[in-house]
């Protein structure tokens, strides 16, 4: 019975999963790609910043489906919803490559903690 109690406590304890936030996604992506969160929210179109920004937007939409494209865009320095839509489309196309799928999986695990 002690073991059953322990297992149940573990299961019940895991109900308190912290909700995924845009900030958590930005933090994980910034760390992974070695860019600043300020860069993700900035205006730079350099590939070394633009690609991680698109990955962040994609992960926000995938991991928090309740977020609107406008909400995601606002969190990235006031980007237009069409920019978020473009980012999601581009990353989901790229996600067909195993390497990119693997990176997205790593990021998702890091975000979910």
C-alpha cells in the first residue's frame, strides 16, 4: 500500500503542471539558438535572428493553441498576425526534415520542463 500511495502521490502531484507561456517559449528558444530575447522581439531580419524568431512563433502556436496570431505577434515586438502565420507555415514545412523535427522536439521538452 505504501508504494501505491507513493505512485498516486506522484500522479496527483503532476497535475500541477505549469502552464506554457510565450515567455517560456522565448527563453528556451533564445537559449537554444544563443540569441537574446530582445533580438527575438526586435526588427532584425538577419537569418541568425529571424529563424529562431519563426521557431518561437511556431512553438507558441503549437504549444498554446488558445493564443491568437495577434497575441503572438504582439509578444514579438508588435509583429503583424500575417508575420506569425508566415512563420508557422514556414516552420511546419521545414519540420518535415528530421533534423529540424528533432530540434523542435528538444525545444518542446525544454519548455514543458
